[in-house]
């Protein structure tokens, strides 16, 4: 059991929105006015902030266009280490924090070989985590406003010939104390070790609690070996209605509007192109009988039974923009479905048994589902909506200007 009742609830911001936006006919046209209304909805409610989704639109630009319309919410922005120079990222982060009142959080995304290659980063899996640890340790120093002269395996902030030709000095920092919160995931041994060294809040996808507990404990033990502690966050979608029957009806409607063929097509594309599984769904197997039943149903051309999607009371495998369906038993695309009391009880259970402090939730359409959560669920929860801890007042008139 874990002490403390308070939890943080984040929502989700993405230009990809609609009733079922993973299909063209269920997707709204990209509309900045809708994104502005979404940000205002989140800010007025008791959400702590929102995770911004990585799609075609640059997340920093999107966040910068939205924060002036808000007063309180925090922006959790995904960043690929090594794509932007650490000095430039520190400058961008300090500027955002200075103007927003310290409302930035960074989500450390180490990505995949195929994604990072598009940005010119070509490193093997474990090397990516090694580079990332070096990157974020540098970033923290730069955000703090240190003069940094550094030469390492992956980054070189030393002048020609090893001379200190132009030391890095970012006089704005720090704004948040002691630095911008760094959040990030990683389930592999290298990913867990990276989290132990670098992140403040360890993120997971919501999967079977008995399996998730082992991953969380491994991360906490790795952090303890570094004399560090981690907060824990998890990501899931949510459908909350006045009754469980209404919530399940909407969950099943999403599955039916998506269709078995669409789920299978998306899975085959991911399995072959991302996971490198030859034969795709036809050659996939899983040791979990429930997950195998999902695979068998899709092969047979029909949707899985509801009983094969529910992996814990009120927790279901579903379809999202980032996951056609969980066929790996890793929690991608999980939903929390039920009445307000049921969903609140499930969140408390996950906090008390697994020590989860932060829930990053989503649902489609994003504004509509945010309103359901705000009106039906949030009043039942004990929420932590504390303001950022600032090292100094933001947007000071005396703040130096970068040359």
C-alpha cells in the first residue's frame, strides 16, 4: 500500500481528433480554434495539464500557441533527445517557462529506429538510451544557467582545439526549481536504467496490474540504486458515463465503427513495418490466452469478444490513434470504462496498490470526453493541482535577452 491520497489527472491535446479519429470518416479536419477550445476546457477544469500528441504538427509551436489562452494548466511536451541541440532546447524551454510562469514539463521520448532515422539520428536501441542520458544531464545544467564546457561520447560543447571559445551561458535559468520536470517511459532493461538515472516521473501504459507492478518495482529499485526516487504515471483512455451500461455501450460502439478489418490492417502495417514481424498478424502468437483470443478473432475476420478485451475490472483493451489493439499484452490502447464511482474506485485502487501518482487520460472527441471527465469523475477524486515550484519570478522585466 502507498501513502497519500492526492493524484494528478492530465488530459490529452492533439490535432488528430474526432469521434473515432483513427479512421478518416471519424476524424475532424485539423482546426486550431478547436484546439484553443480544448485548452480552455482543460484549464477551467481541475486537470493538472495535458500531454501533447506527436503528429505532423510541432508540439512546441502548438503549445506556444495555446498557453497564452490559459492561466493554470501545464504542458507536457514530448521531446526526442538528440534531434534538437541541448543548448537550443534549454533556450526554448527557458523562454516558454519565462512567459508561461513555469508551466512546462518535458516527456522524454526515445522513440524507435525508424522514427529517429527520419530526424537523422541513427543509433541502436541501447545506444539511444546512453545518448539520451548524456543529453538530459547536459540539458539540466544548461536550464540552470550554468556555463557549460563539455566533451562527451555523443555531445561536444567545447571550442575548436579544446579551447573555451564561446562557453554556453543561458542567464534566464533556472525558472522552475530545481529544473523542468522530466517525465519518461522505458520498459526494456536499458529503458529502466535510463529512467532511473534521468527522469523524475516514470511513465507506463496501463496494463494488467500484476504485470505492471513488476515493471514499476524494477524502475523504483533501479532508481534507488542511484539514490533517487521516482513518481509513477500511467497513460490510458477513459469512458465515464452516468452508468456502466452507457459507458460500455460507447466503448463497443467505437469498436464497431472501427471494424475488425481496419484493426487488422493497422496491426499488420505496424507488425511488419515497425516491429519487423514477417507475416504480420498471421504469424503472431501470445502466451496470454486472452490476448491470443484477440489475435484469433481478428484472423477470423471479426471483433474480439468483450470478455477477451477486459483484463481487469473496468479495464479494457481498445483502439486509439496510437494503437489498433493490444496484441502484445503491453497496455497500449487501454481504456478505463465505467460509471463515475467505478472509474474513481479503479484509479484509487491503482494508486494504492501500484503507487501511481499521475494519470494521463484521453477520450474522443477530446473536448466532449474532457467535459464528461470534468463533470462526472474529477469531483470524486482527491486532486493535486498545485502550481509549479519556481526558483524565481517568471517573465521578469530584468530578464536578459538572448543575443
